[in-house]
C-alpha cells in the first residue's frame, strides 16, 4: 500500500488535490508493475509459462479436432474463433479478478483484515494486488489465436456482426470477472471449498472455449442459462458465422452475452457484499 | 521402515480431516468429467465409431477413470518442500534421522491412500450413471492396475519433488512449476488420450515419463491392454521410477550442499 508520503510526492500531482480512488488505483497498479519487472529473469520465465499454457489449451482442442472433419458442427477455423474469443475473455477476467480464486488463503492467513482496515474498497485492492503482468502472456497468445481465427474463418461481415464481435470479448471478460467474484464470495462460507468454485470458473473457461453443440444437452442448458459460459464465445460465434445452434443453445442466445454479464455481475456483487458483511475476523 | 509407515499413516489422518475439500474436489472432478466425456463422445460420433483406438464406451471409461484417479495419483502436486526451503524449516527436515525423499514419499502415499475413496468413487458413480463404464470382468487388470497406480503415484511424487528441489538453487520456482504442470497435463494423457495426438506429438510424449503418470494405469485398469502388454507398461513405469529416483537423489545430494539457511 502506498503511504501518504508516496502519494504526496507523486510526480506531477497537485499536492492540494483530494486523493481519489482513481489516483490510488493508478499508484497501486504502477507500483505493482514496477515490482514485477524488477526481477527480469523470473518475469520472463513466467510470461513464457503463460504463453505455453495458452498453447497447450490450444493443442488440447487441436488433438480432438484434427481427428474429425467437423467438431460440434464447426470447422477447425470456426472452433478457433470460439477458442480465441473465450481465451481473450478469460485472460482479461483472470488478469483483473483471478486473485479471488484463492480467497480462502487470503482469509486464513489474515490478509483480509489488512485489506479491510484500509480506506479503499476491498475489491479494488484485490484487483490491484494481483495485477499480474505475467498473465499478459496468456492474453498475447489469446489475441494471436483470435487474429488467426478472424483471418481463416471466412466471415461475411456486416455492421451488426462487427458490433457483436467488439462487445463479445468485453462481455465475456465481465462474465468471468463475475464468476471469479462469486467463487471468492463463496469461500467465505465454505473455507475449504475452493475446488468447488473451480467447477464454475475453470470449468466455465473449458466450456466457453469449446463448441457448445458438442456438449450433452443438460450441460448445454446449465452452462448457458445458469452459468453463462457458452454465451462468452460460442453463442456469439454462431451469429458471426451464420450457423445454427444446438437445441440447448439457440442462435438468438448470441446476443445474451452482455445482458447476462450485467445481471451476473450485479448478483455476484451483492453476494460479495453479503460475504464481506458476514466476515467476522479470526481475532487477528 | 517403521518410521515411514508411521509417517504415511499420519499423513492419511491429516488429509482425512479436510472433508469439505474432498467433497468439493469430487464434485469438481465430476463436473469436468461430464464436460470432457461429452466432448470426446461428440468427436467419436462424428468420426464414425472410434478415434485413436478408443470407441465411444472406451473413451467415456477413459475420462471417468482419469477423473477418479486425478487426485489420488497426485497430478496437482504440492509445493510443501519449496515453502519449507523458503521459510528455512528445511533445516529441521535435513537434520532428521530419516531420508528426506523417503519421508516425503511415504507421506504422499498416505495422502493417496486417503484420496482414493472420497475423491475417486464419486466421478466413477456419476460416470456409470451417465455414460456407463466398460470395466474388465477378470481380476488380472485390477491386480496389475493396482501396481501401476502405486508406480504412477510415486512417479508423480518424484516429478513434483524434483521441481520442489529446484528451490535449493533458485529463489522462486513458480515459473518452473507452471512449465512442468502445463507439459505434464498435456503429455500424461489427462486432457485427451495421447493416441489422439498428431503423430509427431505422440512420439514426443512416448519419449517422456508423463504417459506413465496417468494414461498407463487408466489403460491397464480399463483392460485395454492384454496381460503381456500391461506387464511391459508397468516395466516401463518402473524404469522411469528408477531414472527419476536417481535424478532426485542427485539433486538432494548436491542441493543440500549448496543450501544456506539464514538465522538459526
């Protein structure tokens, strides 16, 4: 946490201006970034690891797709579009709120109390405390995959599709942020339940990056209308590629990504509030 | 020997206290099983019968056995040793009158023994109910499968232990850990069976110990291989076990000479 002196000495800042959350946020993030870049060797190996992680997620898809002419009704380039959109969304969500995944650790070690006594929203602190630049490695690979897909997937663009393609990664990122938030909140009640939440966060990522039509029907329904994972990439891809959806994910759900992101974020923020209110401390 | 037995037993007890974690793990592994099974089955249906030697039923069995064995085989690993190097507690470990590797190995076997039922059974039950399982009807595959599981637990333990031991040389093992996890997950056949890979990747995977860490026990248990083949696969596992054991022992030997623990 930046001390008040560090804030006052902030370069180019009017010392009389009030310290807003935005100023603090900028200070926190820039301090984080500088500290991560300090150990260059360790940082580069981390970035390489993240790129490799994205690569194996791609090989996982490729290992299935190269055996068949179409997977879940999609060609290879079309599955790559789903994979690319989902990866970009997840990389962004993970970058912002991936930290809440290990909330039980934060609670158990007493770190949460430190966060609570500071005059900043806990969520803002969590987001900045884990602004891990190495996770950018994942984003780089995801963007490359998306670019390749846009190049090879043979899309007939119109303004509406362009709009959808622009909204989709942002709505998807918001959906993953909300899922991470819910996962973090849940761990206030079930301290050992981190893996439980992984079924929805990492399970959601897995579902989001695959053609939804390849899933069992009840799984399609669950991961579309309860946990909106297929809305992150698959459903919008159906619209962009002019394809028909399976029974559980009709093509009109392609436009549900943004509303789902708004509703889910709202619900998960309420849950998070309740979780913070419920927290009574461990006598730290 | 007695000391290691006691270590294994106490590790079993330690893990048996985290019941919520076991339930949560079983739930998540079942959900992932549902997703993986549907993806593989969909691909097999499109391909018209079988991919990489796996029919629909065999692929489903492969997924569910993999999800069941994931936790017992220790595919997630633990960074306990690296943390103890960081905190300096490793000095206590090294001054004990038990072998460092053997004591952690015994504890890992104790953990695996506990994980088998609470984390292994639920995915199998879900699998039997949703897709059905194709399990062999003779005792042979189960007997050899048990040996193969023991070998795979040990291989996974030694693999992660080697990564942990790197902390004798470097300050932060996170990058190496991540690299190992990523490569192991892919090449062990956890995500898709290695025989589904394109040829070049399959050859590469077979030149590493990773398929011995998951795919081998799963294939043997499912009765995909006949007695002779299964024996050869277990033999290969034991060969890799010997190789990794030598590597780990060398690392302990040279690493503990380098190690400097601050304070005292």
